[in-house]
């Protein structure tokens, strides 16, 4: 799971396997395969880096 911050300041954990897209419009919107969309404070690049770090951690074990 990766931790992101919703626009209201609430921190949430998101399963990166469910992420379909992340786009800046200018807010960053993460679209999930479930059809749900989450607006977060992190930039698209930050979300990408979080997912990359998560995957490295998972496959390192």
C-alpha cells in the first residue's frame, strides 16, 4: 500500500495494483480500476515514485 494525502488533508492507503492512471488537472487525480477517483495533494511524479518504491520493497523480499 502507498500512503497519499487527500485534498482535505486526510492520509489514506491505496493499493497501487488498483491504480489505473494518475493525472494532473492541475490537482492530481488517481483513477482506480474499480472506477473510483481520488484527488490527492501529491504530484503525479510523487505518486509514481511512491509506487516505484513500493514495488522495489515488495520484490526485494
